[in-house]
C-alpha cells in the first residue's frame, strides 16, 4: 500500500495500439493525489475511455505502467479491482434484473456477506432516489435512472478510487446537478476520483486539476484557472446600447490594452494581460468621451474557449454513436459488466 501522501493513481507512459493502427494511447502520463479529483478532458477519440479501461484492468496496455493505491494494475489486476469502482460511459448493468438484484449481484461479486449485500443495496437505492423503483427490471428505467444505478453499482464496495467515464452524459440538467452533489459528497468523504466528461462546467465544478489529452497524449495540465490564465484570453468587455456607438467608442479606446479593440455587434473587447489597470483606463477613457455604456466587465476565457484553442475542437464534437460502435466492436467490452465491481 502506498503512503497516505503518495498519489492514489500514477499513470506512466501508457501506450495502447488497436489493430496495429490506431494509437489510442501514445505515452499518456498523469498522477492523481489521494482524495482529489482529476478531470480528464479531450475530444471524441482522444483516448479517455481507453485510459480508464487500462486503469480499471479491462484492457492491457502495450507498454507503460499504471498504479492505483500502489498496486500495479497490469501485474495484479485482481488486487487492483478490489480498490477501484467504475461507472462506465456505457452503463454496465443487467437489463433483465431489477435495481435491487443488480446491486445485490454486484455485492456478491465483491464478496460482501449476504446480509451486508442487501443492506448496502437498500442504502444505495435510497441515496440515489431509486428506492421506489428497486423492484422493477432495468428495462423499465429511464436513462437517468440507469445512470444513477450504474454509479450506485460502482459504489457497492466503497472503493477508495473511483473512475467515472462520462457519468452524466444524457442526463437532464436537474439529474446532472443531483449527481454532481452525490459525487461532491463522495469526494468530501475522501474518495479519489478520475472523471471524464464532455461538460466543461462539470470539471469546472468538481475537478481539482484538469488533464487535457488529444491523440493519446497529454497536451496540458493544471487547475481550471491556470488553464484559463495560460490561454491569456482575458479581456475588458464593454457593451454599448447600439452598434453605431460601439464602433465610435472602439475608435476612442484605441491604444488601450494589448491589441486593437475588437467590435462584435454591440460589444467591444480590449485584450489585456494586466486586467485591472486596463479596466480603469477603459473606464476613464469612456468617462471623458461620454459614451453611454450598458455594461462593462473583465472577463476570463471560459473553459470551452480554452479547450477549443488547445484541441481545435469542441469538447462534444463527433457523436456518441460513433464512439459507441468502437466500443461494441471490441470483444473485451463484455467483461465490463461484472469483473470490476
Ligand atoms: N476496441 C477498439 N478497437 C479499435 N479502435 C479502438 C477501440 N477502442 C478505441 N479505439 C480507438 O481508440 C481511440 C481512442 O478511443 P477512446 O474510446 O479511448 O476515446 P475517448 O476519448 O473515450 O472518446 P469519446 O469522447 O468519444 O468517448 C479512437 O480513435 C478509437 O477509435
Ligand atoms: Mg470515451
């Protein structure tokens, strides 16, 4: 076992090639300190699910190492499975069983005692607001209910390290927020978490650090504000009552900030690396020239903009169906339902 201060997850130069062509992982390395959340971001096909599958022992890498709480996941997959939970991008629960049966089955696979299995299943069904649906087969569950059950299944054995691969994809905003609070609760209790998602708001809220990967490689890493600051897209944004005023005011604001003011409809943007100083200069200039201003703010780039500038793509570019087919074409997918729990 690793010392408490050691990272809970250490990934070192993982390489995974499919059919000798697709280099899904091309030397990925990252660490997750114990008790923290890493947001793994990347466009479709970047290698996120592949990395999660290697870490959760569902897939063997061609080379490189991965350790979870000090256990080598390639050399000791059985031991590794005892300390990890996985809620997959493609929910791994049995359609024909009821919610209760699914969780009890997972408890059995995790060697929980008979009484404890039922007790834990009941507790989780209540926690995830599924108590009323406990006796219904999953065929009758909505997408959101399945997602919740999938996450509940990952928690049966109270794993110290949890992998959530797009846990809220397809959920309505209400269910997503509910799941966020469940996840935040787990983190508060000390769970170490790796989270992949297409929703940047999700990492902005939940992740301590963000690792952006593309083409199987880490392209950048840091906290959300570090990534935003590194992009350097801070600007003073002034909104005017109409476009005509915006154009005239932009003329008046020339020479302020780091670049020529840019007019976008009724908004004028002045790029800056010294936000406060530029803001007060803009305010002074507007006061002396007397233009009417609707609003004024100093704005950091959103995480979406950071992502776009790093990868050249939106986080959700491509379709879920495409990646779904890739998964189904893989013979190892079948193991995702049971072994891991
Ligand atoms: N079983 C497989 N057989 C062949 N190629 C695969 C297989 N699994 C993944 N790939 C390929 O590996 C690359 C990485 O896929 P992966 O599923 O890890 O991406 P991802 O980042 O999870 O994408 P998404 O955002 O769509 O879930 C893609 O090019 C994909 O086509
Ligand atoms: Mg994926």
